[in-house]
């Protein structure tokens, strides 16, 4: 039987860190800007991909973003350059 995940601990150790909160805010900003530009819309199955991930030191500049399908973005993961 698989071990149960401790989600509260995961959040405290990773997702709740100041750096991750900053990255999450940057991803949300990128999505809002893409929606304002009309390149994505709610429920369209597309995501804003950072060519060089924020977690690997990438920026939130438009030159580092592109719109891709959810499947493509999830498959890429955080490989980065």
C-alpha cells in the first residue's frame, strides 16, 4: 500500500516559501497579460509557458513566454535551458 502524502508538510517545505510565492505570482501575472492580449482565454486548454522556467532563473518578460497546449507544457516540465 502506498504511503500517504503529507500535503501540509509539502506546502510548508516548498509551496509556501517566499521564493515559490513570488514565482506563482509571476505565473499568474503572465496568464493575466496573455488574457488581456487575447492569446489565451479561460477554459481553452492552453497555458503560458516560460521558455526558461522561473524556477531556473528565467524572467517574466514577453520574450521568455509562449502559449502552448496544456499537454505540451506539462510534458516539458522544468527542463529549461
